């Protein structure tokens, strides 16, 4: 279905609970960019993305290469650009993020995680419990239906949560709004915390060589493995499989010594930009209208969840001596992809960060359906 067809679809939201009657919403009025040719709209998006990314980068904001394109995409999307990122380059970008995670994982880190598994499990379960409680309270107040509220507040990768929500009867549009809004809050908050609270200069922490000498054979091997795994994940419809399977495949081959993960900065910058565009372009005016009445409560739940995770980070620092920024990013409810991008540009223990994030995502995928069904049953009762 095309994006324009999606805009003109019926206004009845069907979930595994009672159907939700939504007042008819007229077709969106053309924005200032709607009448421009497609090439002109993409050009404007690229130019605004470059300007915002450069401004954030020169301001030493970590994650600038994600936040700049994200902000630019939101700006043009809400002004009638009507653009969308094709599924193929988005899958490629996701597979490269999986490679970034794989590059940071090694046997020593996995042994450390196995040694401290009770702490990992306790933190992950605490975050899942907090996000599920927030979802229940939102549904209990009749702000959003039960399964939609639970999946919308779930602290996992946004794209995976949208897919899981759709597969389990929730309204994927509202879940996408909640998830991507949280990504914006968490990614921005994590970048600000890193830059101004922990005094980490994301742009100046180390000199970035955009076009370094590259071992093209190792790069080709890495990309080939990642893309093959991503295709399998997409074909099997595994939630977040286009990122998780490349991560598993490249991690295994990297640890065994069959490949050397060598990703040049220009390639990563392109992947970051595509992910930012994908997130930002999801913010159509239609989705914003659907969620407008719930916006204060959704923002409140995001802030509460971020505060709760910040408290867990404090406990990690206090009880285990984990570096504060590492602990903050590890417990951050922003999802694998956005946290990976920010962690990759800051001096943190990325292996610890991504191990905790990955553990949480896998557990949510495993027990999320049971939680949403439980909440739905409780509300019906």
C-alpha cells in the first residue's frame, strides 16, 4: 500500500479488544512541500539533514548523525513532503547497525555478562515491569486500548515493537507514534546527558576520519554476511531480525576469526542518516492527529520511564562501580539502534551497553505477547 493510500484508509482502528471508533479525519491539506517534484523534496530533506547534522556535530552532541536527519525528516514530513524510505535501504542500514554491535562484542564481555547475569536479569525485568505498568495505567484510564498501550510503552527497538504489536492485534500506527516519540526523547536526552552532564564531547572525543584506508575484501565479507543474514531475517519475518541476525552472524564469524569487522565512517554515516529519516518520516500529520489527545499522557509515561531507568543506572554505578555514562546508556529505554549510534560515538563500554540492551529486547520479544494478553484480560475483567 502506498503512503497516499494509507492516508485515505478508513478511520476504524481494530484491535484484539473492542473496535475503537475514531471520528472521521479529512484528507490532510497539502503542505508547502507537497506540490514540489519528488526529487526536489528529497533534495530539501538531504540539505536540511546535512545542515542540522553539521550543527549538532559541531556542537559536540553525540549521535548527531542520527538526530540531525531525524529532526529534518520530522520537519519535512509535517510540511507535506510525503516521502518514505524504501524497505531495502532500511534493511541494509539495520544490518550495518547489527555489525556495529557485533564489532563491540567479544568473549571476555560475554563471560562478564554471564558472571553478572543476576544483575542483568534483575535490571531487564525491572524495566519491562515498569513499562508494562505504565501501559496498563494508560489503558486503565481509557487513553489507549490495552495491547496498544503495552506495546507502545515497551522499552525495546521501535521497529521490532511495531511489528510485534501489529502481529498481536494492536494498532500499529499508535504504537509507532509512541515508540518513535520515545526514541526522539531518549536519543535527545542521552545525547544531552552525555554532552552536558558527563562532559562527553561527541564530535571532538576523537578525530573522525571519514574516508580512511579500507580493507575492501574484509569490508565486502562483512557486508555480504550482514546482508545475507538480514535477508533471512526479513524472509522469516523475525521481529528485528534484520538487525539481530546480522549481529549474531557477524559476531560469531568475528569471534572465530573468519572476518574482521571494518566499517568506514562514511558508510556508517549513510546508515545513521537512513535510520533517522525512517523514524522522522513516520511523523505524518495524520498520526499526530490520532495521538494528539493522548500526547500529554504519552510524554508523561516517557519521562517517568526515563527517570526510572536513570535510577537503575544510579544503582549500577553505586553498587557495581559501572561508569555512569555506560550505566545510563545501558539502561536507557531508547532501543538498540539509537543507543548503539550514541554509544558508538562516546567513550563508554559499548559491549556492556549493547549486551544489556540486547538482553532486554530479546526478553520483551519472548514475553511481550503474554504481557499484552494479560493486560487485555485484566481490562476486560
